[in-house]
C-alpha cells in the first residue's frame, strides 16, 4: 500500500509537466536561442507558442485543402 501511494504521489507531480510537450520544446528552444545569441534575436521578437501553433495549424489546414500547391492545374 505504501508503494502504491508513493507511485500515485509521484505521478501527480510528474505528469502535469508533460501536458504539452511541444509547448515545452518550443519554449525551451526559444530560451536556448536567446542565451546562445543574445544580440542576434531580442526576446521581444519571439513569437508566443499559442500564436505559433495557430499559424502552423492554419498553414497545415490550407496545405491539406490544396495538396498540389497554389496552382490548381498541377
């Protein structure tokens, strides 16, 4: 019983960090880039993940509607 409660406790603490791994990856890459090149890319120019994801989803939907590019004759 003791091990089960410990397992449940650890699961409750660890799992929320995995809620959106793509967000964590994106934000981690933004932070790493800011540290590696502080002059090249100011922090205020970084796009928030929600805006990035919305734009990415919009472009993927557009690409799936027209798989041959912008020219419908192809």
